[in-house]
C-alpha cells in the first residue's frame, strides 16, 4: 500500500464517521447542529407543562410512544 492509498483510506474512514453531521460556521467558530426526528420533537412537546394534549390529539396530532 502506498502512502497515497493509505491517506485515501483514512479520508474515507473520517468521512464515513462524520456523515450526517451538520455544522454552522460563524467566523472562526463552528457549532454542531443536532438533527432530531419528528418523533423526538413531539415527545418533547408532550412533556411540556400547560399544553393541551387532549386538544392536540383531537386535532389529529398523535402522541408517539
């Protein structure tokens, strides 16, 4: 294996390890953006106090378990 092949393999490993990650760049700073599914967001909403769960269920938004 040549040095160039080794570097290509290492590059592929790094790209595969970080696929799906999203970063916002602001000047010299990079912030990772966490991607969440709709199910996770709805679970968080269901846990918030004061929300009308019954009304949301009758409106067609189902609670995920």
